[in-house]
C-alpha cells in the first residue's frame, strides 16, 4: 500500500514536471528549424521571427487570466484545458505545410493557440504544487520542476533538430506527444488543489493587481525591463545563430541541435 502510494506520488511529480518542459519546448525546439521553415514556406525574415513571437506574446498575456480562472474553477481543470489547446495548436501548426497558399497564416493561428495553452503549464504546475504539498516536500517538488525547466532548455534544440530529420513539421508532433503524456498523468495521478475559497471577481483582481504594481513600481518596472530585455537579446542571438550555423558553417539536422546544446550549456 505504501509502495503504491509512493509510486503514484512519483508519477504525479513527473506529470507536473512535464508542464514546464512543454513550455520550454514551445520556442526552444523550433530555433534550429527556423531556416528550414523559412525556405519551405517561403517566408521573409520578419515572418520567420514572428513564429517565436506568436507563441511568447499570447502566453505572457494569458498567464494572469489563467491564474484568476484557476482560483475560481480549479487548477487541474485549467491545466487539462491548456494541454488540449497545446495539442490542437500543434496539429494546426503542423498542417500549415500542406497548404499551397496561406500557410503562414495557418502556422500563426496554430502558434497563437499553442501560446495560449502554454500559459496554463509552468505557472499552474507551480501553483498546484503549492496546493498539494507542504513544507520541505513542497520545496523539493518545486526544485524538481525547475530541473525539468532547465533540462528542457538544453535538450529542446536537439529534440527539434532530431524530429526534423524527417521533415521540418515533424517537430510539431513532439508537442502532442509530450502534452498527451502530461495530460494522461494529470488526469490519473494529480489531485485538485484548493479552489473557490480564495477566488475574487475580475474587477477585484484587477484592482488588487494595479495596486500592487503601483506600490512596487520602483522595483517591478526595472525588473520587468531587465527581464524582457534579457529574453529579447537571448532569442535574438539564438535566431541569428540558427541562420549563421547553417549558412556559414553548413551544419544542419541533428548536429545543428547538438551545436545549440553546447552553446546553451556553456
């Protein structure tokens, strides 16, 4: 009985850990594939860069709303909806390769849906962990989630490049596999956290949020600026390197993903 309970707990932690991994895969897995996507869909440089932004911006905008909805309707339920949206968005994005015209628009729709779904992954995984576990166990599980997050950043380029050895859009089928595995684990092994008792109306939430931002503005705005600038520079450099490695050094496929692995590790 004790052994069965421990096994279920391990499977629950693995399922929660897959959520930040999926979030990281969202952009990092596609970076080595950007030149191939650009050539296949005949995109401009601006359009190619939007492949990353179409995921990140909706995710960032939807995270606050997901937090409010999870307080009211339950974190587990929102995570399930988010994973389903990730799967749907991934299938739509992959299908863009089959369109002779309008392929970019289809890809953008898929990426936006992916981004909205991604908003309910890492954040809700941490919140649900806080609901389920207490004390040292909570700190340990949160640390495990961060490990998944860190590992995802390193292995994502290799996963994407390896999947694209067949065709570039094969990488988009990695998302449904990862999200499907997480979905099964969440449904079967993760219990719901506290809901309803701390929920507030949207108006009250916005009032509190604006008040906190105003009170902490001297520290928050510099942090937001530095964090946003850091991510902008990071993905800008990775975007540039993706084309540099392929066009200048003629490194493609799995070895290109491996090159990104060593760049990120170092």
